[in-house]
């Protein structure tokens, strides 16, 4: 994959507590703790690097051991970390997830204050380097003015700008900017919030996605976990079931879906095929204890998706 991709947003540590049995609130639960690299943009960047992508990560970490680990290990996966900054004021961000005995998320806690340092002025200095990347992927962890700056100052050479809205509170940062987004990712709650609709039924999903298309987004992906995803674009308007998988840990599945779709778009595949690649990457992700499956590669992804290589 020769297209250069810039992933802009969160890069931090994931702390995962996996319960040994059904979680009981209000009391102590026996768990197994693990610490892995995380952050939406970082996870997507690692996936794309494992798929032979030319990927740069724009983020910020602290001058601490966790920051060293994020930069060293992400760079070892093949991601260019030259655009990742270090903070003098905050520790590296962290995300803490409690998973039940089936690997499903119970609750998550996010310590993300460091990302407030990524102001428009700080990003402006990176624009010349970012202009050399025809594909941009943004998550919504940076401040609202910074996201607006990026979306309003996209260089002419950036042909694909994809955004993961992440959560309802963070999706609010995209107000007034939807018409600048080519490919938008979000779960039902997020898409419903952006479309100003209550999303409960499959018909609600269709109507909410269609509303966002009318407001200028070129394509919308609604992730539905074990129920698969919905894709609304000029060429495809359909539900896609999740691929069978032996679930070990759901953390990172949504990020893998994004990476698989971006890989499909960057290799000039139709949107429906890109969706199949995203679902295949998500299936591979949930089968691994790591946030990004360390076995991921382009041949494995194409095989899992049932797609023949163009090579």
C-alpha cells in the first residue's frame, strides 16, 4: 500500500481488567490485569502499518515510561512517530476498561487531559508535513478548535478525510463540520446524536445515516458490535453482519474496523469490499488479547474477508 496515511489523535496506554466471573457492582471482583498500547488513532495507525501502510501518527505523550513505550513500540510496528510530541506538563493518557468474563466491556475510564495541549497553533506547524499524506484519519480526542482547524484547513492533496466520532460527548466537537468529512464512523448512539434522532431500530439507523448524508458527509459507517455494521454511501446502503469470531477481548474492535476500511479505500476497492475488510479486521482483533492482533497482515486480512489479493 503506497498511499501515505496520517492518523491524528489519541495514543496512550490501555489498562484492561478482565473479570474471572460475572461482574458484580458495588463489591470487589477478581480480575486479571493487563497493560497494552492504546488510543484510537494509535491503534488504527498500528493496524495500517501491519497492513504494509505508510503511516504517520500525530499525537502527544508524556515524558514518562508510558510515553517512551508508546513511541518505541508503535515505531517498532512500522509507524512513523516523527510527528508525535512530548508534553512537559501532563503524564501520558490512559484508558482503563473493565471487561466481563465473556470479554464484553462493562465500564471504561479515560484520563485524557494531555490532549488539551494539542492546540491549533501546535497543529499548524505540522500542516506542511501532513500535506504529503493523501489520507487523513482523525479521532475526536483533540480539542474542538483543533478539530475545526484541521477540517477547515485540509490541503487540496488530501483526497480522503475520515473521522471517528468516538463518543457522544466527543462527537459534539463536530458541530457545523459534517460537510467537511468524507467518511464518518460512529456507533448507534453517536450517529443518533449527530443526526438528532433516537436510534433504536434498524430503520432508525438507516434514517439517521441518511440524514448525515444529506448534511454533507460522503459516507457513514454505523458500528453495531456483534450485530455488524451499516454502511451508507453513494454506492452502498446496507447492513453487513459481523464475521464469526471466537471473542477473547473486544477492546480495539472498532479501531480495527476503521483500519480495515481505510486499507480498502487506500487500495482502491469498492466501499462494500472495504467494509468486508473492516469487519474481517474487527474479527481478528477480538480474537486477540492484544488491542491490535500481532498476527495481522495484508494476506491474512484478505483471506479472512474472502477477497483475493490485487497483487
